C-alpha cells in the first residue's frame, strides 16, 4: 500500500527531524539585564520538529507541526517568517498549523529574524520542518505521566506581604514561598507501526535556565535529556521539549540552599542532575507506554485568535512608579559614564558578586537600576494613550486520543496551568508556554499584591489570566463533545 493510500485511511502519519543551530564564535547571550558574551559552547542549540498529518476517510485533512527551539522566546516575527517560507516551499502543509515554542534557555542569542543568529535559526527551522514533513510515515502514539522534582517556586514572601523573586529565605521575616510548583511530567511517545520508538514529547513545568547567568552557549538541561535518551534508545529517537506553565518557577530550591548536598543549580552539575531526573521518568514510564500503543488516533487541531484584557495600570501605581523613577534619577550624576550611575553601580555589583558567591543570582533586582527599569515600563504603559486595550494571541489546542495540548505565549504562573488542567476533560494536559510570541510574565493577583520582579511590569494581569483560562478550557472541551 502506498503512503498516499495509507494516509487516506485515517492513519496518523508522523515525521521527525532536528537541526543544529549553534552559533559560531563569541555571541551575546540573552536573558539578563546585562550583556554576557559567550566564551565557549557548553552544549549545542537545536531545533526539533515533530510533524503529524491525518487524512480521514471523508477526505478531511488534519495537521500539526510542533517546533521546539533552544532559545529564550518564540517570537511572532520568527513564526511568521517560518510560515511565509514554508508556504512556498512545502505544498500541502497548512502553515497556520505550525507552532513554535521555546525552552527558555538564557544561554542563547536573541532569536530575532534580522540578526545573524536569527537567520541561522530561521534556516534551521525551515530545514527541519521540510525534513520532518518529508519523513512522515504511518505511526502510532501512546502516553505517559510521572512525577519528578524539576522546578521550584522562586518567589519568596515576607511577613509584611512583600515578595521577591529569588528572595533570601534566611531572614527572620521570611514567611513562605508564595506559590506552588508542578512536579508532573507529561509524555507523548511516537512509534512506527512495528513498535519502534521514534520520539518523545516531554512537557516539564520548569524553564531551562539552570545556566541563566553563565558565559557559555547552552541548551541547558535538555542537552542532558537528549544525551540520556541516545544512550538509552539509540540515535534515532528524538526529544521534543516543552515548557509547561512555569512563570514563577525555576530549577532551584530556595529553602534548602544546597545544605543537603544538591548539585549547583546555577551551572553544569545542575543540568546533569535534572537531565538524570527526567531520564528516570522516561525509563519508568516507557514499559507501560509500550503496552498501550495505538495507531487509530483521534487527532484534532483547533486554532483561535483570542483577545484578553491588557493589564490596567492604576493611578496610584502610576504615581508611585513616577516617584521611584524621579527619586533614582535625581541622584544620577551628570556624566552618564560615571561609575556612580545606577546602571554602572548595578554592573559592578554583578561582577563583584560573581567573584564572591558560588551560587546566583548575582544581579540585584532591588538595586536602584533593578527598580528603575520596571518602573519606567509601568510609567510608559500608563502614559501610552495608544496602548491596546487587549492583547491578542493565537491559541492552539490539539487533541491526540485522550490528551490535550494547549499553547500560550506567556511566562504563565503555575496556578493558571492548574486551573486549565483541573477543568479539562482530557486525561492529560500538555500546556506549552513560550509558544508563538513573547507575552511576558502573566502573574496571579497574589503575585501582584506581593510585588517584586515578574509582577511589576506586565502586559497582562490576573483579569487577562482568567480569560485565558476560560478560552483555553472552552476550546479544549469542545473536542470532547
């Protein structure tokens, strides 16, 4: 039977590909207020693509092309450029069904289309899509789920109700960690029809930012997951990384503070350990996943352009922000090159901390510059009379058998992920953040009340978060009617 004949009987066809997009030479690494120039490559940056297509007996065609990238964001401009090129180069593939997501490594260059890395990335993505699309063959899927401690909530609350990201927990007024973490790991296995494993989607509610302050190129803990997968299953098995709802999550426990001997979660030992933990989950789930392989998959992919309310800056918040900005600027020296400017004092403190402290964070978000930058954003948002009332983004929801995959462009606080998962009719929910655009942090009301970095200058707030949850749950549950 030809591939075309196999396709038209409703068989799910699956193709995989990967491309190396590691830049050559020293590059500027994106992810901190200050510039870091890479000194070497700790691990390669990759693009991984899983392409799926199903042609129903009635002729209806369903498709999904998931693209995971070892970068900090999946910018809309990059996704648009990819779709534009693929529309010309790959007949038969609906470019709207292509979804880009990022692992959120802070150890790669900024992925804008117009720079040298952006061109490298764009070419790599398009090559991988073409290869995966051409490689699609009749296949099968199965799912798995298990727990592992990968991420921890990184927002620390004090007795006065204030909150700091990466706050010091060794203080008498330390009250609690502000919110929860999600230790669940969702897995989608893909197989050939003869039960040969071809790839694994791995959804973890933690960004890949162990190495967020280091001076080397790195795909972070996903490099170790790929390495372990190759050792366990061979070179022909692909890993598609996805970051679940994790806007307030990071791969470090702020309360134990390494006293129990946990590896350094700011450097290579940390990525090795997290890679080991994820590999153990895959190994634990694999036998049961192999027993429930199905080739007769339910496959639905829906897209909806939704508008959610932008965060409204109150007059009180604006006046407070203006006062902070004016106070800091009033003490700025006349010479911008002076070592006493807020910016230069901030940089010096970073460099000094890097020499003294074995663990990060080495930058101080409570410094004058740490306050100045977000407060200037708040002031600009309030004063911008053209600022849109709504933030629009492209929501993708995919059903594969009894699981659902839902995208969003935010650093979505984990509570929103729990709300979507709890109300879904799916047996498992893969929430994919950093998808399709860069919407910034989306905090809860509790986080806004506490303040601190990640809950001060936001495009969208809790009102928009509620709409996001409702829209996602509604579109998702339509697939089970």
